[in-house]
């Protein structure tokens, strides 16, 4: 049996208004609220989405060149 999928929370809990994402874990409020009820497969899928969001987040934060 696989271990439970860990929460992406890193205790930086501030919502970014333009994106609707938490600045720490990059989840939406709905995703944060649903985490405890999600299946392990759904949690893994969300982790995959969060990896893509992290790329977008870093691109937004990068200074213009």
C-alpha cells in the first residue's frame, strides 16, 4: 500500500487576488477546502497541476528582461 499523498501546504497562507492561488501552496480556496475529502488519485492529480502552476508563478514573478 502506498503512503498517503502529503498536503502541499507550506504554512504560507496568503491568497493572491489576481490568480486566486495561495502564495504558499498555489491551491485555490476550493482545493484547500476539498483536500481532506479528495481521493489519493485526485490529490496526485492536483500535485501535477501544482507543478505546472509553480512554473507560471515563477514566470509571473520574474523581472522583465
